[in-house]
C-alpha cells in the first residue's frame, strides 16, 4: 500500500506499509545552469584559445572554469529534489536524481518525530546536506515543512519534504506499534 499525500486516514486505521514523500527546489536548476555555463566556458577556452597572456594563465583559467563548473553543477543537481521513504523498519532519504547522498535511519534508532511547518535554508546555512552543532544534521532542498527526528544518540535529523505532517504521524504510529508490541497493531 502506498501513501497518497492527500488521503486522510481515520483515527483507527493502521499506517500504510510504505509512506513516500518528495520535495523539489526548482531554483537549484538555475544554479546548475550556471555550473554548466562555467564548464562550457572552460571547454571553450581549452579548445578555441587565442589568449596572448601566456600558456600558464590559460591552463589556470581552463582548470578553474571546469572545476567550478563541475562542483556547482553536481553539487546543485544532488539537491534539486529529495525523496523520503518510511517503511516498517526505517526512514530513508535519497537526494537528487541518482539518489545520492543517501541516508537510512532504522526506526529502532528514532525516539521521536516532530513536524516543523517552516524550515528556512538560511537557518541551516543554505541548501544541501547540512550539519550545525546546535541543530544536528539536515537535508534541506527548499523552504517549507519538514520532519525532525530525535535520535536515540541525542542527535537530531531534519529533512524538508512535502506533507511532512503525514510522515511524522506514520513514524509516530510505527514507534507506538514497536513500543507496545505486535499485539497493539491487531
């Protein structure tokens, strides 16, 4: 059974076998385009060069443009979107179209979950995979609602995802079922 974000569950209905959610940041595509432009400039300089200031300057310009282009391109494409999956055993977060970076957190390591209605990338220092000593670790792909997990080791993990409130409810249901045993779900 797959979760559909706008399907309401009744008070006594068990959580879905698998809950999935996504979040997308279209603004990242603009940054990816800028990275592609830097990469293209580096290639153009390497192929069609009429620089008269010296070979060393040309090499530095080409390497600089290619390096910046690749870093920006792949760094932004990794965080254009995020997919979150909650199943019977874990919460899994996959970033970008290739699913990398990826993080899997067993439900046995989660002691609580909270819904946060408005997480801002600025609070975390920008988009991407983030760590702040006072906040924990996060995957931030856009401004908006998020799931905050309280982990058994005292750390927190935050992920921005559409319909985060529903994800939190599924996680809390799973944790409640685990703590009361299999008979509670019957």
